[in-house]
C-alpha cells in the first residue's frame, strides 16, 4: 500500500494536518504514474468545526509542517549531490541546472506543469467555479498555490471578497497612472505603477520596526494579497487610458469574483469572456521557478525587497521579447501568413509559409519549449475552449490547422527536439476573437496572472527562511583552468 508507506515516512509532520502526505503521494505518482491519495484532503480540510477557514488561517497551519519537513530533510540529505554542471550549462543560461527550490509548481517534460501536484486538467475539474461557470476561479488556484490544498467554494468566496476589500489604489498611484502618455508601453506602465505601490508595503514597515525573521512571511503575505487585489485596477486603467480614450472603470462588485470584476473594468460584459479570463489567469499563474519572471521575483525578494518591488522587477523581465512577448510574435506570424496566403489558407499554403519562415533563418513562434517535450497542456485547454465555443472563427481555424500541420513537418526535418505547440501558440487568437486587438497589452494580462504564482513563492521563501541568492560566477579563463583546458 502506497498510502501507509508515505504516512510512515512523514509521521514526524502528521500531527497537524494531511496536506504534506497528499503532496508526497502525488510526487510518488509522478514517477509511478499512479495517484492513490491525490485527493485525500480535498473535502476534509475545507472547514473546521463547521466554520470556513480562510487562506491565512490555513497557511498558519501548513507552514510549520513544511518547515519541519525541510529542516529534517536538509539535516539528513543536505550533503547529497543532485546533479552535475557542465561548461555548456554555464554558458547556456544555466539551463538544466537544478539550483532553485519552488514549492508551488513543478514542470514535468512529459506531463507539463503541475500546480502543487495537480495537472492543468485536474485543476479545471477540481477547483471551484463561478455559479453557472465551467472554468476554475483564479482565487482557487491562489489558495492551492499558497497552501497545497484544494479549497472549498466557501473558501474561494472569502478570497474574492477579501480581494475586493483590498483593491483600492492610493491616490498618488492613481494620479501617476493618469500622467502616463498613451505611447508608453503597457508593460512599462505596469512595472512603474507596481513599484510605486511599495509606499504601502506592510513588510517594509514591519522590517523597519525590527520584527523577527520568523514573522517575515506574514507581512509578505499581506503585501502579496494587497498587490494581487490591486492589479486588475492598475491593469484595467492602463488598458482604458492607452486604448479606450481614458474610459472610466466599472465599479467593483463586492460579490463578484476577481476575474469578473477585471473583465468589467476592461469594458467587457460578456459572460463567455469572463470564463475565458478565469481560464487564462489559472493557466498562466505559475510555471516553476526558473523562468525569467519567476526567478527575478525570487532573486529580488531574496534581498528582502518587498513584494511590490520584487513583482515590478519580474514584470521588467516578462516584458522581454524572449519571455512574455511570445504570444504577440505568434499572432504577428499568423497575420503575416494571412497577408501572404489569404484569410483561408490551405494546408499546403501553411506548410509552404513554414518553409519560407525557416529558409529566412527564423523559427516558427509558438512551437517548442525549453523544458516541455509534448504539447503544452495549457495550449490544449485553450484549444478545447475555442473549439467548444467558437469553432468557426477564422483565426481559430488557422490555429487548428497549424496544430495539425506544423509538428509533423518540424519532426520530419529531424532537427527539432520539441515541435509541439506551447501556451503562446493559442492565447493571442482567443483574445482577438473577443475583440482585444491590442497585442502590446497581452503581456499585461500574463503579468496579472503570474502574480498568483510568484507572490505565493515569495511567501514561502520567507516562511522557509531562504537566504539571499548568491551563485558563484567564473570568467572564461577561470573555467579553462578549472577543466584544465590545453588550448
């Protein structure tokens, strides 16, 4: 029996809950391809004595458990080697080096991202939905990322209400957003506004007052919830000022969920767009800790910069064309395809355009991933959403054709390790369907979503007392001496 084995191995931390047992069961499942205890806590952890337990209360319980586990694990295995580093890894952006701890998610090359052990498909099935909705609520994935537990609908409702209560912007930030010219890139506006929010940081005030390290996470948590709550207002203000002639924001509904309020502030009153935005926020929420935005947030936070500054720095990284602008590049490529071959290109014409792209020394954007070795599950759930709700959309049809044609073509070339589409190959086309044509804004949506993951990781970094990040760097000469190069 797998469950007793896991419980026995973790008996030291089983006194105050079962969340860690379930996580470890899922880790076993990832290698054994079985999940006998995946949902052990999904119904028993939602309430305590008939009372709904809030996110902060659950964290107060699970953090000591994980602290105990990590302390025991490091004591027993701290000197164990977990990999080797080659010269190519050092020159190649540290790709493949196991050098970070990220509790919130793990990226499996064959399965895709697992958020606290759950696949995207499982999150879609198990996380609470809005009344009458089919897509998971981002508040649920925030609870999952923070605690490792599946929330109840009541717990998700508490988060929705709390986010509304924390959402108002300080006057100086609201005024600053109004001074930005509409020629300023939306990501620059987002990074600037979130950095200035650090005037409100509860962590900074607590740190300056001399609070102990053991309580750092509590103030980082407060800042993180405040930031997540305020991001839709900031992002919607940027959109309205830049693309809607300064249209006034819709009033926040205290009974509405985070995504619904965000969608309305963007000027949408379409229930299907509400569903799309919920899905978008969930699937972009976290993707391990090694990508540029997540790593940047962790790195800056390791210096004990507050969550506002850490997130702002992450957004500067996300704005880079090699990270967060990929969905724009995909859409630009499709528009170029349409311009060259027409609005309804044949299969042969698409393959011909792929050949033309490659012959110019370029890659086909949206296909391939640094880690994944199969079709990105985040792509597949967007594909399913599109084919279910608007299969006849011309752009969606082209995306579907590309999914059918491009992977086998790239495979036959014999030069591509991973020809499968990633999340960016689909997200822009869906937004276009709903009339959001402003491609420079897409990364802002990505950034708002990613706050759920990176802020959760900041809380855990402080809870586990992770130190300032300081890897060793070497010059080429030093590397040559290290490997005893002869030439």
